[in-house]
């Protein structure tokens, strides 16, 4: 699936599932998709949303483009940014803003 085909709806269907990121040979970090949030679409013109992922506390990922693998979606490259940390993990945001 290319990013052009990755929509708010297709991501929302994957809530609470794992996305895998290879950070080094033989090392994979799993991020769980915990929320997909809309940001004021302009009907028929734009689709704007954020995907929020939670990762493990023991492995911090700096903001960057990462190749993600998912069992139901094909591999994709997504830019994620760390946004907060709590007792459950480190949270990352990917922002999508596209013309329709």
C-alpha cells in the first residue's frame, strides 16, 4: 500500500494492532496504533488526520522516516515524531494532510 492509498479509514481499521520497524539488523521495534484523529477536513478537498502509535519505554525512536511493516497493510515509509511518554510507553505521531 502506498501512502496515497493509506487513508484515515484504512488506518482506523487497524487500531490496536502492531506495526514493526526494523531499527538494526535482527532488531525490530513494535509500535501499536492507539488512535486515529481527524483534523478538520475540507469536504471533497482535503483529508487531514493524525495516527498515534505507542512504543516500548526501553527503545526511543527519534523523529525520522521509518519503514513500517504490518500484517494487513503492505510495507510503507512514514515520518513519525515522538510526542510524549508515560508509564505505558513512548507515543509517536504521524500527520497526514493531503488533497483529494
